[in-house]
């Protein structure tokens, strides 16, 4: 059940950038630490089998009591996936996603803060224009304006060169694709049917293909599935009935129910932050309007500064909507929740006309199609455009922000020139082409 939102869920507390988020993932030193990490990330471990048997004791067709050792196929699959070759790829991509997400937020925060300070420094410089030429009152604001302008240019240039948003989206999509294939492989759903060799070879192919997402093309998880081939027949897997019952139970618990709960919590969080930023921006603009109305009667430097800075601060607050994408993500998550709930009967009910193992595999494949459709929406507009288009989009965003700021046109032009100054030294890049897909044997 989605919980109520608290003040700690506001973006400047919960989603503020951190200083030290490493890019590289380090393999735990012991198997126990790795197993704990796997369980903490909502994957399946052998302890889940123990819990399942404690809650729902099972017997074989011959009437023997089922133990953990009886789950031979499930345990073999878990042992194969919980190695550096697969689960290590997942954690490396997840760590990269967290690193570049934090870096994108950090640069965005710096850009907004420096934009406000640049406006403040510019207004202070203009206010001190009547002071003596070499006086501290005139020199200090000029130095401050130069430093803030340089800082804004540096942050803008670094964002365009490193492209943390693009790398974050790509790493996140690779992470979610690997998570999806983890459960498809475990439950022997398409395309992971056949002998152990065929299934494992196909999983290795998938892990390699997933790494192309966001790098050499705008690959999606759908393309990854297509690359693996979907013509496999429905041969019965080696799962025993009690293994199928366990896999269905753990999938509902660890994947389906928990993911819906995650989506619902994010929707509440995003809606709260969207409303908060709109309210704060409206208050700042209202205060600026009131101060501007009384400025003819109180003609001081600080009044002029507030009239210029408050709209800039409001625009920076509103830009958080675009940085974090609350409205778009909330809408996407609500649609995903609706599609998942449409599959609730298919996943949680037993159809007596269909073999249990095949029914569970089909239901899981249908759910993973929904999860893949959601993750493939991440950064489509960012990953599918050329570098020149991304630069133009950034400059359009800056223009929109400047249009909301009550500053003279010459100051707006100066800010824009600072932001685009390094572009003349950048070489044009072409749109990447689709890579040649690896051969499938």
C-alpha cells in the first residue's frame, strides 16, 4: 500500500545531489555479502525457498516431504545467474545509473544556483555604475559577476560534454532490461525455453545485447527480445509442480506487488513535488509583483535587486519540473499501474484448462512486457537525437527561462552568450546508426 507523503519526500531533501556516488561497482568480498545484496535488490535467494516451505509445506507426487534440496532446477538457475557474468552486469549498470543521475542533478542544481547569482551580480553591478571607477563598491560586484558568469559557463559546458542525463537514462534502461530477463530466465518464460545449454547461451547473448542500449543506437528491450528470436516452442520445462508454485508466489511478491507499490509511491511523491514547486514559484512571483508596485516609493538598491532576483529564483524553482520530469513520469507510472492491474487475473488466478507451468510463464512474460514498455520510455527524446539537437534543446531551455526573467534584453543576451560560448569550439556530431546485431546460433 502506498504510504502518505512527508516533508522529507520533497525533492530538495530526498532527491538532492550527493557529493560522492562512485561510478564503478565493487564486487562484495564474500558470498554472504553478495547474497545479502541480491536479496536487498528484490531478487530471489535460497532463503526465500525456506520461507516458502515454512509457510506452505509441499509434498511430491509420491507423497514425500519437499525440502530445499528438492528445488534442483530453481537452485541451479539461481547459481548460474548469481555470478559476476550476469548479476555483476546488473549491479555495474545500476551503480552507473545512480552515479550519472546524481551528476545530472548536481550540475542542474549548480546551473540554477549560478543563474540566480549571475542575475544578482549583474543587478548589483548596474546599481554601482555611478560609484567611483576604482572604488570597492564598483569593483566587488563586477568581480562577483565575472566569477558567477564563468561558473555558469563552466557548468553548462560540462553538462554538454559529459552528457550525464543521457548516460543515466541509458544505464537505467540497461539495468531494468537485465532485471526483466532475470525473472524471464528463472521462470523459463520466452525466450528462455529449451535445454539448459540453450537457455544459458541465450542469456549470455541477451546480456551482451543489452549493453548496446543507449550506446551505439536507441536500442530497446523489445529489440533485445527480437534479437534472441521468438520462434521457440512450448516444451515443458524441468520445473516440478512445487517449483512452479514457488516461482509464481515469489514473482508476485518480489516483482509484481512490490513494483506496483513502488510506482504508486513515486506517483504520490512526484505529484507532491510538482504542486510544491508551483506554489513556491507563485509566491515568489507574487512577492516580486508587490515589491515592484511599491518600488517607486522605496527607490533603493535592494528593492531593485529583489525585483530582478525573485523572478529568476521562481524560474529556477519551476525548472525543477523539467529537470526531474515529475508530471511526465507520474503519468507514465499511472498508465503502467493500470496495465499491470489488467494482468492481475492472468497472474494470480489458476486456469484449470492450462498447464500451471505454461500459465505462469505466459503471465510473467506479459507482465515483463509492461515493465519493458515503461523502461523503454526513459529518455527516448534524449537518446534518439544527435548532439547538435541536444545542444539546441539546452539553449531553447535557457531561452525559455530567460523569457520568464524580468531583466533588460542586453543582460539576457549576455547570459545567453556566456552559456553558448564554448559551442564554437565543439565539433559537430552525427546521429549514430543502428549497430549490426550479433549472430545467433
